[in-house]
């Protein structure tokens, strides 16, 4: 018998924010009744501030699924979308005082539902791993991309751990070999990335840094923004502070904070990990 914390019991017996949400402008759905767990998350987001004004859920699943969904809605209310996107499945479990390892997939489902709802709000398709990738576990409909992310984010190393976090491998067992291969691939990628980070980084001059930032903006960022009628311009570089101006439709888009965060992530990845992106004052 699994041991549940008092907070899990509380959110199971007295779940918060249950049901549909009038005026919701973002809805995310994950799971399926055929697989045993399904969650539908409703959000009401202020388009001016991108603050989450309210949230509710409907779920079909076990006590842990209900408690995780209830906890998630409480955790994200009052936060901006950008702040809430930083919440991980482990954060949800910690908020509840921990979950049995066999039930960690419930917290993953909550996190995935929130990301799907944000994609809905932005007018985008569901996150890639939910709509693409090779189907690995036919019993529970889990793709290789979902398994990869769970292994990467939670440092999983065994088939049983993957099952605990995604349910993959918990049925007939025919996918166990594929799961082992995915675990090995992710571990190899992680090791290679750590070796790359450990290499001494050559210091860049300000001129070199500006040139590299401009190159990334032109090749990696501007094309996707311009497709939707937007654009971005580098205004200044002050140490590690990159000052930009969003142009075109980006300047008035309700998702401008997400656009800025995406630009910052790309510049940190391709230029320097300490860069901070700020919008220049008008």
C-alpha cells in the first residue's frame, strides 16, 4: 500500500478548482481514458499582463492524479505565464509533500497539460513530444519524445523509473528494449554536454559578442518572427544585458513576454549562458 502525505489526502478529498472555467482563454488536454488517465486544464489569462487570473481542471484518474491537478491549479494562479512555465513535475510533487514513485506520472501529466494550455493560448499546436515522435509504448500511448524528456528532466536510469514517470513499459513489456535504448541515448547526450561545458570557454570581446548576437538574431530568431509579421532589433549591449526592441506585430502581441524569454534562451544557448534579454525603453 502506498503512503500518501497529508497534503495529498487533503487535495484528493477536497480538491480545489474542479470543473470547467467560464471565460477560459486557454485549454490543455493530455492523456486518454483508454490509457487510464486524462486531464483537461482550463486557464483564464490576462492578455495585458499574461498573469493567470484563474485555473480549473477536470480529470479522470487516481487519487494522485486528482491531487496533482488540484495542486497545479493552486500553484499557477497569480503567476505570469512565464513564471508558471518554470514549474516542473517535481515542483508539483514537492508541493504535495511528495508522491509515491509509482505515481510520479500524475505530476508529469499536470505539467504537460499546462504546457498544452499555454500552446493553446498562443495559438500554437500542442508541444512537440505530444504530437510527434515514434510511438514506443502502445499500451499507454507514450512516444519516444515523452520518454526522452522524462529521462532528461528527472535523471531516470531504469525501465521501472520510466514507468513510474510516464507509465511506458507498465503493460505488456514489449517496449522495454526500446526504453533501455532511449535511456542510454539520453545518458550519452548528457555526458557529451557536460564534457563540452567543462571545456574552458574563450573570453569574447564586446565586439565579438555583439557580432555573434546579431548573427543568431538574423539566422535563428528573425525568420520565425517575420513569418508572423513581427521582428526584433538589437539596440544595445551592456555587459551581459542584451537590450532589444520588438517590432511589428511582436510589439503589441499579448505573448511578448514569451517571445522575449524564447530569444533569451536561444542567445544563452548559442552565444553565452549569462546573457539577459531586456526590452529597451521606448
